[in-house]
């Protein structure tokens, strides 16, 4: 559904084919509630056919580490076109000016530059190794371009499952997953200063950061596992074939 976020950006032929396929479907599910509006008003999908199914992740694989995180370590990851590394880099530089002890890990194949003295960039897909990156970090930060498609949801949930607080761009629908001030901090898009302030606030208060991480883990266990998602999808499919 991500490519259907803005019907006006699609070619007439693509838009027509997508609209036909959506209307023929017995049911449509989205992982970001903000995608419901463009499907209804941009493609004419009846609202009753659209189901919001929360994303689920493997909470057994992504789990809190026994050892504490590295103090003042920030981690970010992602390769999709909605990542806003310009904002993230600007924020990290601002935090480092205030906290010379800051270290950062970034995992991406996109072009990102940070000083090697305090940042390490994994210029490849990390696959299973990303688990350790979450566990080493005190804060997981994710800067996104404005979007409704739910970009970043997998990273958000993997970080929460790992017991880490998240600082993330407040795009539509992300508050269904991140409760501001409880499991993480939501900040305005394209605002390095706001992201820096949020990261700094959590680094300055390890107890608060740890509490957010614990609550994030609890939320994942209660609502955002692969088992929860499978149950929700099974319900949607059963209703669709009746």
C-alpha cells in the first residue's frame, strides 16, 4: 500500500489499475491507519472493506539484553526512500556539541556522512546483526520524511521489543505504535533541533529512558507481536471469504 499514498503522483494508467484491483478485493488491510484516507478518497475503496491491522514483529528474537546499553549511544537504521538522514545527521551533530561522549551507530546503504571519531556507519544491510545494535544503544532515533505510509514501523517495534526508547518523526499514524512520553518521543518532521532536544533529553535521564524502554517492551508483548498480527489477519481473511 505504500506506493498508493498519494494518488496524484501516480500515472493515470497505474492509478486506474490500482483502483480496479482495490475495488475487486474482498478486503484490504493496512498497517498504518493514516493510509485509510487516501484509499477511501483517492481510490474510492469503501471504508468498510479496509482493516487496520497492526504490524507485528518477532519478540523472541528482538529482546532486551542482559547487559545495560552503552551510555550515550544512539542507533539508527534503514534504507527506504522516506528516511531523512539529513535531519538525523544534523541532530546528532547538535547533541555531540553538548555531549562529547556521544557515540552513534547508523546502518544504511544510503549516503550518510558522520565523523569517524564518534560515529560508525554500517554501509550494508545488517540482517541478524541489527539485534546487537539495538541492544547496545541507549536511544534509537529515526528521522523520516513526511509520509502516511508507515515508514519506519519495523524499526520502531524492533527497538521497543529490545527495550529501547525511540525518538521518531511524528508522521500520521505512528502514534498508534509510539505513545509520546511513555514509550518514546515524537518530534516534528525536518526539525534537527527538535530531534536533538529529544535525544538529549533521554540521554540526560537514563532512568526515564530505561522506563520508556521497559514500557515499550510491554506494549510489544501485549499488542505488536507476529502472533497478534497473524490473529488479526486471520480474522480479516475469515470475514472476507464468508
